[in-house]
């Protein structure tokens, strides 16, 4: 093996080690920001007027219901039925006509007994940053409950607090096995991206006109 190749391999190893360290530090930082703000019990979580349900695809690429989606729907229904939230912002991707996360969530929540007037679709929740900032700047909420899996809630709360918002999280059931491991790996990179968003002051892709929950327009 030539000296240039050895030198290149050493630099690649240094870079890989630095990347692993960065992801580890950021992961701990984001987790600590949510400490004391996460709940798994419906009876323990404080009641707040509005919950923000973070969207994901209902169906897996190979067919069947995405368990991440179903567990989030179940969590939102349990909070509403217990009187822990009275309105829900359904925040997800609606990038094109054939893919509409907010409307899919709305349909399933209505089937679970939540009235349509309590469900507010956020069609521009393309990223977690967009979802939490739009909850404030579009829907007028400075205090809300985020609903997703714990790893996702931690990142959402980190972003919310970085923007001066008072967010707590209700943890939907997590997903185990190979699929869950892949998502956790991607989450490490997503947390690095979230910290970069905060450091560079990035804003949501779209804002638009206010739709303040509780105003005549949204009732």
C-alpha cells in the first residue's frame, strides 16, 4: 500500500470518528433539551388546548399500514378522549395531489370520533421545523403538546424551545425490529440537521396567512 493511500485512509478514519462523535454529542444535546417534558401516560400529561400531530406516510412502501402512523393516530385519539387536548393541528406533507398526510390523518381521526371542527390541517409541515414554527406563526399557539414517537418528540421539543415556544410531548408507541433501527439511524442525521437549522436561523419553507385556532375563521 502506497504512502498516499495510507494517508488518505488515515484521514478518512479521522473524519469518520469525528462524524460519529458529532452525531453522539448532538443526539445527547437534543435529548437533554426535552428532559422533563415527555410523557407516556395519558393520566400524567398536563392538559393543553392544542396538540400538534406530526405526520408520516400511512402506508409502507411494500404495502400494509405503517405502524409509526397508526401508533400516532392512536396516541392522538387517547389524548382527545381523555380531555388532554381539545384541538389538533395535523401537520404533514402535501407536496402533490396524490399524497396528502394531513387529510389522511383527519379522515382517520374523524373515524375515531373527533369532530371535524377540532381538526386543523397544516399542509406545509414538510419538516419538523416547519411543523413547530407554523404551529405558532400560522395557528397562533405558543404552548402545545407534540404527538409522535419519543425520538421525534425530542427533536420537535428542541426546535420549539429554540424558537421560544413551550412544548411538551406525548410519546406514541415506538416500533421495534429492523424497521425501527433504520429510523433511529436516520434520526441521528436529522438531529444534526435540526441543530444546523437553529444555528443558521432557518425558517419554514412556507408561512402564509394566519389561521389562529379559536378565531371565527377556524371554528
